[in-house]
C-alpha cells in the first residue's frame, strides 16, 4: 500500500489535474440514495445532499424530513410547479408527497432529538478516520457561524452519511487522520460519498467500498491525508 500524502495536495502534472473523471454531484447523490433502506425516515442537509431526494430507487419508499417543519418532502419541482411557500431548511423550493405533514419547528427538532430519524445526509468540510465531522466552521476569527441544526442532527439521528468532494478547490484533503476545524460531532459518520469513492468508516479507519470509474486506489490515497484500507 502506498504511503498517504500528508501534504494532501495533488502532485500530478498540469495535464492530469485538468482531467475530469469520477462521479458528478448528481451521481454522488444517487449513490447515497441507493444505500437508504426502504421505509427509512431521512433528513437531507444543504447542498449536494439535497439532490438525494431525486433518486429514490424504484419500488422503495423513503420519507424525507426537513427541520423547518415538513415530513414527506419530495424532489425539487419543475419551474412551473414551484410554490415559494414550500421550501426546505436551505430555503430552496421543494415538493411534498401525498400524505405529507407540516408541523412546528420545535416539533421537528423533537423528532430529531428523540431519535426518530433513521438517516441524515450531510455535507462536510472535514471528516476524520474516527468518523468525527466538521461541517460548520473553519475556526477563523472572521468566519460566520452557520451550525444550523447540524449538531442536533449528528447527536440525534441514528446513522450519518456524508456527501462531499474528496478535496477542496485548492486540492487539500477533506478526509484526515484528525480534523483541524471545530467539530460538529465526534465519531458520528458511518459512510462517505465523494467524487472518487464510496468509503465506510470502520474501527480500523477509512475502508474503500467502491471506486469511481477511471479512478484507482493510489489516486484516491494521494488525495487522502491518512491511510486508506483497500477493498
């Protein structure tokens, strides 16, 4: 196994850095949706996780929850069907499935804190090999706090999935031995979906479940700041 690159910035030629391969954001969301079991109650975070609602596998029922007070959220509506009174926690228009329920914000968080939500899909700034999650602040003095309901979600939801690009725009690793940013929760992440791989968080660390087409293990390892476990 090749040694991890602790610097974590790609060292490839300019030509390779310009290549585009791996999974798109839509494909990452679809991968996560495939791992959500039938009948699950699921909360979706802001950003790429919102796309998961588009990809419920045929024959499977998933009930999506949003913390601003909707149980039974559907996918993003077409432009002609948008109702701006019906939005998710990210203030984006959504639809509602038949039988959807609306309720007070406090009731929504009671569902979360009462552990009635099975899975939450969140974005991430960093994830440690122990499953620690940092997704609300870089810790900078001038950073704007934006924790929202993330800490409630990671504390109250039974299973946490993360969808994120494997590295930052600058090429820095997001998957690390230890997070350097303020934590949202410790040991909470169970599975990670990036543009390069699906990764399971185990007691031994990050274990590759699946590699994206055109991506090999060494390529992912070079962009991860801790040792990966081969599939």
